[in-house]
C-alpha cells in the first residue's frame, strides 16, 4: 500500500474526542428531582428566620414551624410546575446558567406580587392584605437564592468534580 503524504497522521481518536460542555450534557433526572425538593428549603429556612427575627423571640417558633410546612408544600408545587419545566426548556436550548436561574427565581415571586396588585384593584378583601414593597423585594431575593440553589443541585456543582470520578 502506498502512503499518501497528504493524509493526516494516525492519532488516538479517543484522546482527541472533546468533552461536551456542561450545558450540552444530558439531564440527570435524580439531580433535578432532588433540586426540586431542596430549593424550597431555602425559601422555608429564610422566611422562618425572618419571622423569628422580626418577632424578637423564639416564643412563636411552633407557629413558624407549622407555617413552614405549608410554605414548603406551596413552594414545592410552584417549583415542580413552573421552575422545573422552565429549567428543562432552558437546558434544551443550552441556556441553563446560574444568572438565568437566579433571575427566574426572582421573577416568579415578582410576577405573583404583580398578580396580587392587579387583583387588589378588583377585590376589596385582597386590597387589605397588600404586601409592603420592601417585604416583596426580600421575598424576591429569597426566590433568587432558591433559583441559584436549584441550578447548583441540578447541575451537580454542589460537590467537587473529583467525587464524580
């Protein structure tokens, strides 16, 4: 057989195969499921701490714990019905990044407050239960932190790369 001088040199094909970027990796369903359960914990813990600090004592801790269970269930429902499908869509388009997860975490409660403000114009009972702007901003920031934690857990970045090997 005659050697073609224009052919590329023989190479180890496996060594030259590029690794896919983190965004192009397939979705690990267990990580996403765990992220759906862990991200609401950020909301519950932060809101519980805010309630305890604002009350000034631990006397109302029982009510905070009871209210936290209901808060957790509501936030898990919102995470599973809104954040999870949005994450999967963004992951498919290679747009699942930390800043997008934080922005979505901020936007979900912000949209809820916009909806409440619109409903308050229509119904008198809701108008009496309006949330002050500072409290709404704090809740949106907590949502942003929860979105970031969701992204960390779903992408598997909460543990070192060495432990995956």
